[in-house]
């Protein structure tokens, strides 16, 4: 009986470790994606400020960034992330 309990404990511990490794991978991916988006927004903001100062159109700086933010949101909203967050 003690051997069975120990084997079950080791099995569950292995599952928890695998789950944590998966969560860490998802966390890294989300961190990279959000960091990239923030950098892109920051860059576009700087370009827009310069365009505003010189009186030129800001559209060339804002439109690509808007598309990038939409793509990032779509990546984050993938079922891979949503399904994995609720498991344990």
C-alpha cells in the first residue's frame, strides 16, 4: 500500500512539473509578444511626435503599428493560451 501511494505521488509530481514547464513556456511567449508590441508602439509614438512637430502626416507611423497590435492580440487570443491557462 505504501509503495502504491509513493508511486502515485511521484506520478502526480511529474504531472505538476510538466504543467509548470508548459506554463513557463507560455509565459515566455506572451512576454516576448507583449514586449515586441510595446516596443513597436513606443517607436511609432516617437515617429508620430516628430511628424506632429514638423506638421507632416502621422498616418505612416500609426497605421503599421495598429496592424501590429491587432496581430499581437490575435496571437495572444489563440486557443493554445486560453486552454492551457485553465488546466491543473
